[in-house]
DNA sequence: CTGCATGGATCAAGAGGACTTATCCATGAA
DNA sequence: TTCATGGATAAGTCCTCTTGATCCATGCAG
C-alpha cells in the first residue's frame, strides 16, 4: 500500500500551515499549492484521524478543539524536522572529506591546505588516505585524488591536476661522496632505493640507459610508497625515484638533490574526482576552485 | 509544484525506518513497501539534502556521518507526530459534544445522561443547546438532537426517537380552584400560557373544539420555549401545552397535572442525528446504543 | 439593497510520482 | 562452488494529487 495512505504526512504539513494561518487559501500560497489542494488534503487528514479539525465558516475557517490540540504539536514536529535537515545540510556542508594517497597528502595537501582553510574558515577538512581507488557509494568521501592513466570513471567528474612524472633524487652529500652524479650511469655508484619500483626502468629507458639489470642490484623495498622511499633518500641511504614537485622543499633545504632535468612518466597522471551529481555542492565547488588556483596544471 | 517535491516527508519516514533498522529490506517490511521503494525514496532524500545518508556495503547499509546526525532528530519528530495524532484521536474520542434543544436537554438528557456516563466513564459529555438546527461543518458537534418533520438531512444519518405530541398541563391546585378540568372547554377557565403557541390550535382541533378565538385571549408569551411555559404552569400561572414525556417527574411530584389523555401532534418528531461519515466513531456508537436502550421508541 | 470581493467546496480530467515486478550484481557462508 | 542475502536498476502501471473551472455563502461598500 502507498505510504501516504497509512500516514498522510503531506496532509499534516498542509494542516500545519492552515492551522497557523487560519486560512486554506493563505496556506496554499505559502506551500505553493492551490486552495483546492489544501481543502483536499485537510479533508483527507480529517478522514484518517476521524475527527473534524476545522469548522468551515463563511470566509474563514476556525480550529475545532481537536485541531487546536493537534496543531501546536505538529508545528513543533515540523520545526524539528526542518532544523534537523538544515543542520545536517550545513554541518555536512561544513566538512569536506578528502580521500587521497599518502604521498599527495603529505607532500602537497599538507603544505597547501592551510590556504584553503584560511579562505574557507567554515569548512572543516577531514583527510583520509588510502592506496586503492575508492568507491564513493561505499566510502564516505566528498572528493578523491588519485593517480590514474585516464581519469575517466563512470558517474564521476574528474579534473586533470598534474602529470605523474618522476626523476632520481638523492641526498646531495651522498652525491658528493661518490664524486658527483653527472651521467645517468653514475647513479649506479649508489644504492638504488627500491630498484623493483617500475619507475626506475622507465626512467633509465628515457635516459637511454638500457643495459642495466636492476633486478640484480642490491635494493631496499618500500612497496612503491613514495613517501617511504623519499625518507630513505633524504637519510642518505641511496637514490630514490620521486616526483620532484613533491620535494621542492627538501631540495631547497639541501636535503635532496635532483641531478637531472630529465623526467619520465608511466602514463599515469594525478586526477581530482567527485561524484558528478554533487558537482554543485558548495564545499566541493570551493575545493575545486582552490585546486584550480593552486595547481597551475589544473584542467576542467 | 508538488509538496512532496519541496519537502520529501514520505522519504523521511522511510529514512527513519531504514536508519533504525539499518536495512532497506526490513524497513520496507515495516512500512509495507518493497525494498525497491525504500531504495528509491532514500535516493530521493539524498538528492534533496545533497548528501549521501547511507553507505551501500554489500549485504548491509551503514549510516554516513550526515545520516547519523539526521536520524535521531527525525525519529523524534515522527514520534512527536505519532503521539500528537494518537492523543488527538483519543482525547477527541473522549469528549462527546451533543447539540440539543434546551427542553430536551433539561427534561430528558439531564435525567438520563448520568447512566451514560456510568456506562462510559472515559467519555466526557459536553452539552450545547441551540434552537436552530445546526450544520455539522460549521458547528463543533458530534451528535445533534432536533425536532423535525422528516428526519432527513443530506450527509447525516438520523434515528427516530419519539413523536413530538403534546397536551395541556397545569398545576393540580389551579385545576381544583376552578372546579376541575373535565372537558376541553374547561381549560378556558384558566389562563392559557402562550396562546400564540401553534400547538394550542392543533390540540383544540384534535379535541374537536373549533370555535375558540385563541388570539383574543389573555396570554403570556414565551416564544415557544417549552421549558419556560412549563415553569409558568408549575408555578400555577395557567395551563401550558407540553410534551408529557418530559414532565413525568413533575406529574409524580404533584406539581403538574395532565387532565386529558388526548395528545396532538404538529407532525414534527424528535430525531437523533450525526454525520454519516462518522457513524463508526466509538463515542457516537456508544451514545447511539445508549439512546437505543433508554428510549423505547428509538428506531434505526 | 445591490453588487463585489473573499474564502471555501465540489467536480472532472490529467500529469507525474510512488510503487511494483523482473532482473542483475556483489558478497559471505556452507 | 553454489546458495542465500541485500541492494541497485529499468520499465511499466496505477492512482494520488493537482489543476482549473464553477458554484455558493457571506461581509462590506456604496
């Protein structure tokens, strides 16, 4: 059976307005309905309650005792509902949940999010990190930042943020200790941090160095988590293959050194995504504009 | 625009159940809907709020932060509404508003209503008196007792209660003071209380007395309000034309005397009426059964 | 008193929204 | 693996609800 039959909520909504305004016509105006509709709904409600709620006097309606008793409680209930929805909406509007990779979070977001918060003091940011790409219907998140080749996901709108290119980086002291890194082959003088990282092969390929057996080399394995590899490189344990955009600070502080301008790419890029249906949500819109401003390579 | 669009109350109702049971299927069962309908309504609500309320995990749904915040308030609001309706219904069920004539109220109801209240202790009785026939849509009333010729009113169900016949009555001492009232013509020895009352003409007609010019006689006028005429008769001011059923007490107490068995009628009868649509209302049903029992001439 | 404005009731017709049925999919359990 | 569970999706149906027209009663102004 139809729910509205068992529990005529819309009729109650109409009743509330009519009882407050003591006029079917005015109630209709307030609710965007015709007077006819109001009359119909009130009668419906009276039928289900089994009591008349209004006395129909010419040119005015007045509440019966039953109506008089019912009205204030109904008003209050709808006020509760209205408040609840409004506060849910505003509180949710007030919290932006960002899902991103650990590296992007620590290397880019952590440095820039302060600006976003200064510009949007009413939006709290909650950051979640995960390696896997998330499903917005299964995970509580407003936006996600992921590395991917295409940036096309069904139901999601996505924006290109930056190319995911990489280059070897190491502690400058380590470079000096082996007499400097002037040619790609010089890299082999130091330990390769996680030589199993597929990026290495791609970079050496781009550099024209093909005859290296990376698999044979001593290596430290970090499961491809860039942040760990970077930490090892900073500590002088070897040379890591990193995204230089993420380590400009470390370069400036002399903790890392990028020996070559050459950048290689595995074809993946960084994308920013959110559900298509929520593209106009204020907080998502605000974050999108922030990203557009802060990231020169951002594209619609 | 449709009200349910602006304010998806039914969707909220569904959400409330789903949030409480943490299952769309169970919510559907509770509300008498299919799981599909629940899914549809929840999505509708999420669209209007602009926030996901549930995370769809395989074989279970869980509330998002937003849903978690919304649910308790909505539950409470619906509880308020449910209580309000229930209490309106029960309180209204608990008060029976009877509209009747002053005479019937004072002469019959007042004597018998105690029995009704003993039998129905949870029903409070409110009595309103009025001369005019009332309009249930304009006057707050559950049942009405009226004198009328046909007992047929559109939209009302009515029951015949008693014939509205009448006969002269006077204080026995007054009767003695004129040597007794043995023939209709003897009535002319005493003052006729409200000779302008049309009942007198009808009664004399029934008694075969035609050659009386009532208009010419000294009279007291009470506007046809029987209770006033009766009071005057009891006080010994003259003879009144009354419904004997209403004055059995006064006859028993020796305050009134009915000299003739002859009863005349103007064709009106006493009817008991209420809106057809409310015939099954418990309080109306209770009162109808009471009337049926107390009034031998009651007819369906 | 007459005519107008106001506010509600009633009616028929039609739109569109709320459901249903059928089907599919993913997962956890046996 | 197969089955059971719980939800999503698509398409179609039914009927609630809205609309617009019309009518009625009353209060008010002239």
